[in-house]
């Protein structure tokens, strides 16, 4: 049914306009007590066998919403209602910013992909922190907070900008993510180089510890799929050195060649980060490489090209304790989370693994 609705309504709208419309409906539904209870029962069934412990946190399952959908922490309950076990908000920057000029979001329907050059449009860390502080949750998913660099802040002042966001947001974050991998903020990906990344992550870790003394806020870094293999290894080694809690692999790609894209050439040529199905193979490859190097020492989060339960299962076998999605939600609609959970439970039941945790990295261990 949703696919027909998508073709008749959403496909005719500008992608960003469609996003805002759908998100508004989700938020409205989550505010109506009887309706949200009914929808949560239908769309977010719980499977005991999928219960997951990661980053020192307990979750109903491993499947979460990737950053980018709820940039300003305005719809956490709504996304939990739809079956996301954790919701990563952001990317949030130190200062509010409008993002890049429109049009900045494009659908590649034939490829089940998106291209975006949003540019971290968000309300800024001060307003988002206030919103999180005043939140009275109806549902209680794990909430991650993804932080990035304000566009107008020069690269040499990036550390202070991230620290400002960390100090404001860490008290309300179940986990914190340093995003240095979006292609839509000039110079941001330069921060993935270990000589720049080391002081940045160290400073954010210190800021989180200084601001939140009652508990340790888990800290993760999100990397790009476009990193060379040796750079992936370098980030993995740095994560161990600094005692990071996790790595999210991967963000969007600037690549276009070799992905088998079939959409209109004018769309394919749009600048920005490509997400969705074409990213699947490279994201899985990076994840495998990270797990082969790190094993279970650090929590890995698999994201990029996850469309269905089989994709999520393959990420788990490749080393991901948690998996995230976004782009496929545009094409699959509100029953997507339910389908993912049902499919994961079925795969676990027919697998040789007693628990989901036993399955994490199993394929990589076989070939080691």
C-alpha cells in the first residue's frame, strides 16, 4: 500500500518537502495517546531474542535510525513508535545554520538511493540541548547525538566548535558521535586524518567527561566509505589508542563510478553524498575490515545501503552489533522497522547461533 502512496503522492513532491510532510504526520501521530499505542503495537513488535546490549546500553533490538532524519530532536517518540530501537539525532553543529541552498536532496528512485547536500541544516547545539532537556519521553529508545562542525568555523578552530557542542549535548546523549565524514561541509573530511582526528576526539572525550561526571557517555566516530583501506586501518588503531567506544561505518559516498547507477544522468551528476542501495557493498567491505582488525574490542555500527532484514543480518555477521538505516525508509515506509525485526528474528532462529551477540562477526571469524 505504501508503495502506491509513494508513487501517487511523495514521488510528485520535492524530496525535502515530502520529508517534512511525512515527518510532521509521524510527530502528530505520536502525540495522540490511543493512536500512538495502536501504531507502536502494530509497527514496533518486540522480539525477546533480539534484545541487544551495546555501548553499556540495553536496547529492544539492534536496528536504529541513522543521523540525518531527525536533525533537531523533534520526533524521537515518533521514530520509536515506528520501531527504531535507537534514534540518532543530528547532525547538530555548534551554531545554528540553514544549510546549503535548495534544491539539495534528490531521489534516485531506480537505484533506491538518495543524493543530499543538505549541509548540516539544524537549530544549533544550544537549542537542541534545550529541547532534549525539556523532553518528556513517551517511548524510551536509546538516543544518540551526532555532532559536526559549523560551516563558517575555520578548520583550525574545529576542535573548539565540537567541544562546545559536546559540552551542551553530552548530558542528554545516551551516546555521542563525532561526524567527520559528511562530504557537504568544506574541509570536514580532512579531519578524518589521524593527525587531525586524534586531538579532536581527545578533546571531545574530555569535554564529555568534564560535563557528565555521573556516568561515562559512550563516544563514537563516523567514517566515510571513501577512505582508503590503510586509512580505515589507521582510524581503527586510533580508536583503540584513545579508548573510543565505537565506530559507525559508513557515511555517504562521493563516488559515482562503479556503482551501477541507472537513474537519469542529470540526477547522478548532482553533487553531494550518495546513500542507499548502491553503497551496500563498500559499506559492508569497510565493516568487515574494521572487525577483522578490531574484533570485539570496539562496538561497530553498520549503516549504508541496508534495505531489508538480509542486509541487516549480513552486517551483523560482518561485525556490527548495531545497524542503522535511513534511505530505504523513504522507499519502504512505516512498516519497514517491523519487517526488519521480523526478518532478523527469523534468520536468528534458523542460524547456528544461540543469541544475536553470538552472530556478531561470525563470518569474519570463519575466514580469519
